[in-house]
């Protein structure tokens, strides 16, 4: 059996989440997975685009994350969009539950990765952005890009 590399290995990221939400707190959570799900993730195939997290009966769940069936799997393969349990400390779950219940916040997955051979998901406590906030963020990003381009051009010509 091949030994998994040490460190962090990114599988999937939810780039849309940072565009659609103001991110406040981030947490690292473990995932309860079946063997075929882990093998499929090791092939680097997953998507968090439509995924969301909810808390039910004191447990955190990841819903609608797409982990495709393992190609070499048999009839024991998993369902691609099943709900998966997240492993968090009780205090973290309680804090997330209170914030989502009272503060109008939500919990979104940001990225799915392997950390020292274990599947992890980075989740964030977030609040939805208004349309003008999204436009402002895009404008700031574009201004920053133009300023860097101008500085790079000026440094290139000055040499």
C-alpha cells in the first residue's frame, strides 16, 4: 500500500463562496466517508459548488457535495450526493448553531482537502453579500490588478 504524502493536498474548492458571502470564522472539520468515497477523492474528483452545511440534533452535516462514484467500485459504491457527517467539537457545533439560529448567518464549505492522509473540509461562518457588496468587491479587485499591472510596466520600462 502506497504511503500518502505528508501535508495538505487540495481536492476541491468553493471559489463562489468567497464571492457570495462575507466570511467571519473558519473551522477545519473531519468527514465521515466510506471507502469508495475516499478512493474517489484520492483521484481528485469532487465538487463543492452546490454544497451547504446544516446542524441537526447536535450534529453537523454536509449536504449536496458531489463525490462521484469510484470507477473501479462494485455494487457497494456510494451515492454521489448523499449527506455526510462532519466531525467537530461540541463547543464548535454549539457556537455555529447559535450563530446560524440568531444572527442570520449560514455555514458554507470552502475547500475539501487531505491533511496528512485524512479527508478534511474547511467550513466558514458567513453572511450573504448584497448585490452592491459583490460589485464593490469586484471593483476593488480590478483596481488592485490594474495598479499592479501599471507598477510592473513602470518597473520594466525603468530598467
